[in-house]
C-alpha cells in the first residue's frame, strides 16, 4: 500500500504503479495522455538509473525530442501547476529538496 507525506509525495517511490499515477493525477485535476506518460516514464527511468528525481530541465530536454523548441512550453501545458507540484507527484517521486524550473 502506497503512503504519502503531508504534502502528497510518495514516501517510497518503489511503491509507484501506473494505476496509482492515474489516481494521483485525477486528484490533481489531470487526465493523463500519451504525452503525460512520455514525461512520467522518463522521470521513472531517470530516477531508477540515477537514484534522484530528475530536474525539470532534464524533463524539458526530453520533451524536446517530440516537440523541438517547445519543451518548456509543453511541460507547462501538461502540468500547468508545475513540474514539482504535479509531475513529481504523479510520477511517484519524493519531494525534491531543490529543483530547477528550467
């Protein structure tokens, strides 16, 4: 069973599942599309490989693969309340201690 901290971040990222992501997204007012999953899978893979939540700038660079020159804009379209506030919660990341918005 997944547990969250007081701010809504998953305490143990290994408890994350796609079903949990959908539930969290719905609580945050998001309906996940293929574009959201493109970012979420990148974040999960990055975290697994580096043992740290990826900076927003890394996720924006990843978005540039699909939308050249529009990574930052696309990030805010997908997660209008912000990378940390929405994307990190949906992707099951711990709350980043410090982060870059790009």
